[in-house]
């Protein structure tokens, strides 16, 4: 059966069409601007961009909840005190550093 197939494709009259078909397949798979290799690279890039999009969406959601919480004046004051060491007028702030947290 396999020999019949080879004989059919490698007859002198069919040899030209067989070679042209092989050249066409090689062109489509490797050399064309829309080749399978480039298509796979683009699919990989799309997957990476979608993963990055999900990560950025999570950060946006986290920041949105932080902004909503900071709309309250008490939580805004607490945030400023904890992160930027703001203080009320006439108030003293003491920073306590533990010995193991000081880099030498």
C-alpha cells in the first residue's frame, strides 16, 4: 500500500506537483509572514499579556478599595499617621526601634 502511494507521487507526471506541494507546505509553515511559528509566538505573547492584565486588574481593585476606605476622615488620619508620621498639633511621636531591626 505504501509503495503504491510512493509510486503515485513520484511518477514523472506527478513529481512536479509533489515538489510544488512540499515547497508550498514549507513556505506556509516556516517562511510566510503568517506562518505557524509566528502564530505560536503571538499566541504565547497573548497569554502573557492576559496574565499581566489580570495582575494589574487585581492591583486596581486593591487600590480602589484603599481609596474608598480613605474617603473616611478617620481612616485617612490613621493612614497618614502610620505611613507618613503625621501628628496633631502639640503631639509628640516616639519611634521605637528594636535592636534586631536596626541594620548595622
